[in-house]
């Protein structure tokens, strides 16, 4: 086995890669001069060969290390033949629901079927099943009874322990216990996938791969060397136990050295400690792979929205130390931000010049938060050495919040001869930006296409503390700096704020205060975020249990009727929403709310 897994010393094969990874037997023979693949990846998304798509990254990474890889995108799960189109892989099937949880892809926050799917050809919904990870693995096992199955992607990662499922309104057991699979990869997955492939090729059995960091495995017996958290039956029957188990999982991730286990209905699932993050050189290598940045030719002229969104966008870093309670990025990617080198990012932009579709505009440069690029703990803390949040309730003094590397990177990109514009559209962390007004001026002058997205989510401290976000004062500070930058540069750019309704801890009075804030500042909210409980987040734990797992104290959770009213208050200008709010106020005798409506109508 190569040493890459243990000490980061990489010996890449450097072998030529195909233009696209095969999706048919004819392509397998054409690209690999063989009819047998080592690994077959099955995904709920259309296949787009772009580094923002996990399946493309894992596939390219394995090919670069000498493995033959094919992809089955959006198979018809009712037709077993779709799972045989690439034959039987010699090593394993890798299964993912895609870039998002399949239930999030298929349903709105109101549990209604979505009318479009950005990751499907033509935007046609229904191309992936509900709980795709489970469905795909079941079908594969019917066809190929003796081939190892490895689960990965966001759906598997966030459902690796017993979890609350909003769409069924119940607690479900680990996806690994429900699926006919052997192993689950959590986190970004390149190193885990490589070690699994290498060890299986070396002759080990899938049952022996129980020591790989960043994986979860199952066993019939209680493991002897793992801490035990409350079982599936316990967390299903006790909300207090659910909160206890959730906190244990969070702390295991922060600790970085502890193996934990949870009993399901018939098996135990065991989580190994997290895999180390990629080094900068390894991350640079991943993004240097020969992605075509196009959908596979099998789709012909069918439009896939996700292809256009990401085609000429650049990912600059991984990880997020934001710790937002409603977001799963930290739970999935980890708290440690690993940034690509400036040369790596610039080289990727240089390659755009050879793409026939490039027109000189880089749509986005960023990551989970665009302006975390180049930031790190001054003490270079690794998991287990520090459990303090980097920016909540305030910014840790050990966090280097300098934006100089980001400013230098943007300058290098916009000065490339074939680049006309470089935009930041993925959103920035505004509380970090206030630490460096020069950065705000830089992006206002060069990198905004009229609007800048920021996500204050709320302004009331009683709510934002549950969100683990700063309150409205920090947002107002950012607005003042933004307007000052507009004046200095002679621009007329605008802020597009994202606010959230119905988050745990949020009451009607908080939404009234937010509506008044929106009115005072003259915002018109076009897109409304109603809190949607998704597996693996602190907010979902509070939503289901009504408990803050950190303190053990009760948390207010709005019911379905109130959720709709809170949402309506974000768009109070809409007459239909006004009627809904007024009817609710009269029904519940809320005179304060009626008085607020008079103010909002003015």
C-alpha cells in the first residue's frame, strides 16, 4: 500500500486519463483496452466532468493512481440491467446519491415534490429515487451478490448514525444499517477511496478494512475498542438520548482520535476517527486533473443547469470553521480550511483559455465561504487539540483572518490576458470581511456583478445564538463598510441578504423585528429560506428534540402553522402573505402582531 494514507507522501502514477470516464461498455474497451473495470461509481446526478462534482473527482483521482473506473449516472433503479451496463468491477462499487441528499433534491421544505432537478438532463425531476443510497445499493446487491459496496457522498456522510428524517418525521437508523453495503466513507473521500482500492487490489477482503480513518463499518458484535453512544432504539424513544448521542458524535469529530459505535436494530455501526485533510500539494494535484468541464457526450443537447453554474467557477479551498448550526459543511468537510496554492488556482484559470466555451468570465472564485481562503489557526491546531469554535460567539484570537492572500489571488486572476471578469458569487462570511475593509473595497471595485450575496440569517441575538451566527450589529457594520466602498469606487452595487425563518429558538416577535429591520433598510426579499431540518446538523437536533444539546436547556420550536406565518413575514409586501399574517394574529389574539402589520404596510 502506498504511504499516501499515513504520511501524505504521494507517488502518483501519472498515467494518461480518458477525456471522460466510461459510462458504457464500448467506452470501457476504448479507454482501457479491457472489458473489466476495477471500480464502478453509481451516482444520482448526471455525469458532469467538473471538479465541483464528487463522483468526477473520486473517479479522476483513482484513475490517476492506476485504477480503471467507470460511472453509472442516474440509473433506472427499477431496471436491474442499468446496473450491469459496465459489467462486474474487480474491486468494488461506489454508491452516492449525488451532490445533495436525495430527499432535499426531490422535495421542497413543505414536503412537496420539486418541479425541477438542476442535476438532471433537461431539469426533469424523478431521475433519482428517494433515499438513493439505499435503493442503489439494494439493486446492486441483487445483481452482484459478492462485490463489495462502498457508500459515500453527502447523503451517506450525514446519515451515518441514527438520525432524524424530516420527510418521514421519525428517527431512522444509520444508512449503513439500512443499505446492503459493506463500508461507508464520510468526508471528502479521496484518501479513503484510494486506500480501499489499493488494499482490495492487494488481496485483502472488504471485511478486513476496519482501520481506515474516515470510514464507518458494521459488525454483529459490540466492538471492544470503541466508545458507545446511545443506541438507535434509545434515540428513537427518547429525545434526550437523541441529543446526547448527537453531541457525542460532534465531539468525536472534534476530538479526532476517538472511535465510536452505535447499536442499530440488528447490527452495530462503528465510526473510525476522521481522515486527515489533504495537504495543499495533494489538493493542488486533485484540481490539476484533466477535467473536461462538460457533461458527458451521452446527453447530447440536453441542458443540465448544474453544468453551467459550475463550468467556469473555481474552488479555492476546502473546509469551513463557520460552525453554523443549520449547515452540514463542517460536519462533512471538517473545520480545518485547506487552501490551494495561488499558482494552482491561476493554472486552472489559464486552462480556461483552451476551452471552446470560455468567454473571458470566471463566474465564481471561492469555497464554502469565499473569503476563508488562506485562513488558518496561528497555532495550526489539528483535531483533538482544540474544541473552541473559531468564530462563535466571537473570532478566536488564534485565527489568522488576513485577507491578503485572497486579495493577491484575485489580482493574479483578473490580470490574466484571457480573463475579462472575475466574480465572487458563492457568498462571503461578512463578519470576517469586517476585519479587513480593504478586502471589501477590492471586491466592490473589481469582483461584483451588481450584487453581493451575504447570509446574516437573522438579526435578533436570541435567535442567532442558536444559529451560531453574529447578531444584527455585525451585519450593520458590514453594510456601512460596503456603502463606504461603493462611494470610494464610484460603484452602485447592492447587497442581497439571505434571511431564515422558523429556525429553532425563533418566535413571531423575532420575525416581526426582522421584518421591521428589512423595511427600515429598504430590502426586498426575493428568495425566502424556511429552515429545513436536514440530517447531521445541530439545528435539526434542536428542531426534533426541543433541546440544546450543549446546555441541555429547552429550545422553542415553531409548529407548522407558525412556520408558514414566519415565512410570510419575510415577504410582508405580498398581499397574500399580509392576509395570512392578519388571520393568524386574529386567531391567536396577537394584538402586537396586528400593530406591527400597520407599521409594515406604511
